[in-house]
C-alpha cells in the first residue's frame, strides 16, 4: 500500500506550488534533548529570551504564540525575502506560552544552530 493516496498527493503538490505557503522545519526533541531543554531554561534568564526574540524580529522573522486545545505553540517564521529562512517556520509546542518560547529558542540556537532543514511532507507520512 502506498504512503499516500492520489488525493493526498494532489493536495501536497498544490501546497508545494503555492509560493506563499510556509515550509516547516522538522525538529522533534528526543528524551535527552528534552532534559537539555530543561537545563537550558533553568540556566537562562528572561533577558536572554527577550534578546533572542528581539534578534529574530530584527532579523526579519515573525514570532507568534497561540493557545492550542492542549498547551501552547510558538512559531518563528522567516520573511519571504530572508536569506537563510525564507518563508520557513520553526514550531514548538509546550505546556505554557513561556516554555514554548524557550523551546523554539532552544531548537534554533542549540539543536539547529541557525540551520533550518525543511520537512519533505511526503517522507513524513507513515
């Protein structure tokens, strides 16, 4: 049985053709990285978080935080004209808005170190 149906493939192809559709970064944390995230949060200050947020915005990114049915989501998206992250979105979900922000900062600075690999939507399907 194929990973996707023709209908799903058509929908994915349509999304890929839309130049305005954001591309998403694949960066799920494993158990060890989640422990590192806890230490990262404990060792950081609100000033560190604030400076990172301001730096991302100055560097032509959009930062959004929203409530989900369960928990919160923080997303950082590079502008379409951004050199390194054009129309690319890095997302983290967590139990609090603050932790979601720390998590996306951790992914950007510690795990990905500024290099955001874009997800191939077809390969992500099981």
